[in-house]
């Protein structure tokens, strides 16, 4: 018999976010009471690039793509986020417009902390401000790595890197993470991703069908990832 799932606690989830880990429980409770919960259908826009920012978002359930769309309609996914992840930090901090769009990849439940509330907490808690700087620095490093990958590595190598990251980050797999989604994240086409998957299967690194990709040899993926 399956044990019943523990009820969702926003205070507990906030405490799990890197920048709130040092915050006292009474302050976390205040943030949780002020947060707003929203539900989104698959492909529904959570926030749009260039529009005013409401605040910092945290995902309770589902998958979200953080993306930009070029003038000719091509989409590039900057980041994939899943349960427990946050997004939209920079506009929430500086009060500027949304720097990217966020779109639900499947049914999503998410919470939003208003920007004014977050900035008040940062002014009152220097440790929180330092934690936020650390998180944003990590995000910047990830974006620099993404730019390097796009410039220096083949699609097959980029796909191998993505599959290895799936082993570490559950937000990169699961509902909504289709071949089309992976292609937009790797700045290529679904057809090219399919060819790269066949290449990786031919060397024995993976096995795949229409839905599932099973990693058989992480060591082979690591070798391809460096090509």
C-alpha cells in the first residue's frame, strides 16, 4: 500500500530554496501567507517577455520553460524549471520588465512572491541578499556555459551533455520535455535531435523510443560530450 503524500507546505519549499535557507521560520511563514498561487494549463503563458514583473515565482508542480522568441518566430529555451525551482529573479529584484517569457510545459501549479515584499526582505536581511547574489551568479555561469556550448560543440555533443544533466536535474525530464522542447533548448531542430539520438544509440550510449530515452553508458555520453 502506498503511503499518503505529505501535504504541500509553501514555508518548507521556500526554506529549500538556496536564498531562503538561512531565514527564520516566522519570516518564512509571513512570505508564505503573502504568496499568490496560480494554476496553468499546458502551453499557457505564465509571464511574457517585456511585460511588467509581478514578482518571484516558485513551482509547486509541473515543468516550465524560460524562453525568448526571435523576430522570425524561432524559440530558444534558456532554462527548464521543475518542482521546487524558482524563476524571474532579476525582474523581481530590479523592478524592470520580464527578461524572458515563462510558459507551462504541462499542468503547472506555481506561487508568486510580490516584488515589493521580496525587496523589503532583502533590505532587512543582509544574509538573504548575499544568498540571492550567489544564486544569480550561478545562473550567470550556467548561461555563459550555454553560450559556449552553442558556439563550440556539435548538436550530438550538446545533446550528450543535456542527457547527462538529466541524471542530476529532474526538471530536465518528465512531463512536457519533448523532443521539440529539447531542440529549442539546444538551438536546433527536432529532426536534428532525432538524428543525434540515433547516433548515440548506434554507439550503445542510449536506447530510445518515441517517449523514453534510457541512458545505458554514461561514460560514452561523457566522451561524446567533449567532442
